[in-house]
C-alpha cells in the first residue's frame, strides 16, 4: 500500500503529472477577482474566504478525472482489481485518493495564505481559511473518486466528473466558508461549522472509496 | 491445485460470444487458446481471472493452499493487452512497485530483468523502450512475484523471434515448477505437450 502511495505521488509530481497546473489555475482564478469586483478593499476582504474556497474547489476538480483513467488505459486497473484478496479495493482507492490529495491539492492549501493577501484578508482570516481548506479538501478528493470511477470508461469524462461531483461538494463548500467567516466576524461561530466540516471529511473518507470501488468493479469490461 | 471450467459461457456487451467451454488444467499443464479475431479469447481469459462475470457455467479453482490463494484472481498473474507500467517511472521503479504490491517475492528485480535479456535498460524510463522491450519488461513482472497461475493474453505481441524462444523457455520453467498457464494467442508459442482449445465463436 505504501508502494502504491509512493508510486502515485511520484507520478503526480513528475513531468506530466499536472500538480502545478492546479496551483496555476488557483492563482489565475483568485488573481482576476480583484480586477473584476474593483479595488474596494473591504469588499475584497469580505468575499476573500469564499473566493479562496471556490478557487480551491475548482482547482482540485482539475485532474480528478485522471485518477483512474491512466491506470485503466495501461492495464494497471485490472491488476489492482485482481489483487482484491490481498488489498481491499476500497483501501486501494483510498490510498490513491490520499496520494492525489498530497500531490495535487496540498500545494493549493500551501499557496492559499499567499493568495489570501491578494484578497486583503487579515491574518486570522487567512489562517482560518487555510485551516478549513486543509481539513475540507480531502472530502472533495474522496467524493471526486466516486465521479472518476463512474466516468472511468468515458474518453472525455472530465466535465462529467465535475458535474457529478459538484452537488456533493456543495456542503463542504458551505461549511468551509462559514467556518472561515466565523473566525473573523464576531457573532458567527467558528467551531460548529468547522466540526461539521471535519465530520463531512470523515464521512466521505469511508463512503467515497467504498462507492468508488463498487463502481470500478461494476465497470470492469 | 486445479483449474476447471464447466459449460462456461461469456458475453460482451450483452451479445453472447461463446458458450459451453469446458477444460481442466492440472499443475504443470498449459492450455493454449486459439481462434479467430473476435472469437472470445480475451473474454474467456477475463472471465477466468474474474474481471468479467460468466454468463453461464462456472470456473472452479481447487487450490492446494486455499489460505494463500483463495480465488483464481489471488493465484494469478494476468498479462493483458496493456503492460500495466508507467511511462514516467524507470523500469526498476515499475517492477519494484509491482513486486511490493503483489507480495510473494520470487526473483529479484535485477534477476528478472536479466531473465528477459534487458539488463541495460533497468534505469531508463519505461516510456523510452521499444514496443517489444516494453512487453519483455511486462513479462519480467510475472517473475518478480510468485503466482501459480499465469493468464496470458497475446503474450508475444511485439516480440522478436529470439525473445519468443526465451519466453517459451520461461513458460516451460514455470510449468516444470508445477505452475499452470492459460494463454490466448494466434501465434504458436513454441510450448510442447500442452492442451489446446480452439474457440469457434457463436457465428
């Protein structure tokens, strides 16, 4: 399992892995917002957490469709499915999701404080947003695995994966943003939405890989 | 250990491809499946491996050691059309990954690469190799971890004459070791004393 994690991590980071593409996309989305909404610093600070979250959500959907597609094309997926008795397929999927998250999504979380400066956010707000991203984005990867597994046989499944995944990712977005708001705006609480966000991630940690494994097994042809 | 197919039927996309296939393979025996394109050779192998459900009949597997090899899938190496190797990783990294993932270490990485006659490419990225070399490294994957059953789908596709002979020797050694080989091919594999099954298809 460790071997699979390291292999996927290497593939994600090496040439053609596209880990940096996500960061660039994230940067592009966040950097154009101040031009679009105008130089109102208070407004930017207010919508900052939401923009960071939306940018990170969209950027982490990029490349998600390739989660199983490369493996399917070169025959690796068959062997992963056949190894079921040694490595439960849901666990294999979980490890692949974690490797994907570390290679493609963790850089977004690391870049988010810098992009928070673009949005004139105060330090506490930046810290809260980064923390909610750190806790919330794994859920998006686990939900995305289900979409990627369903669309694995489709040659242009990218958009379909995003459409399948987005409705399920909305709760993650809502609680992520409201926790980040809660940290800076006084009457709003931070902890309750943050804990719900943690719960969502743990919920999808179990459900996502199980559902994706079932979809992969049913889709083998 | 014994691999038995009883009145096996298979379908592809809802269309029946073959039915009433029977065979029984004992340790040390090989089964060569031949037939025209589209007669269901690959489908048969995928059903035997458990990647596709059989539309009728059943595959039975009697393992000597049911603990270690509870199913055909667990006891098999499946060499399909794809080589299951990543072009961005080196040959060594690819083989090392499969050895660790599959477990039951058999030959060392270097030894396996030596067996397929490509010691000079070990540190090259897999993507740099020619089609035949890629196939040979994929064959080396069968050697790095032990499985009693080899399910081979067109194993010699892309191989030159010398490599075919070399591969025939590897298969012979596996059979002499008490293994089982089920291979689908339309090129003679140069394997003596094995069973033959000709797929005629439904039409």
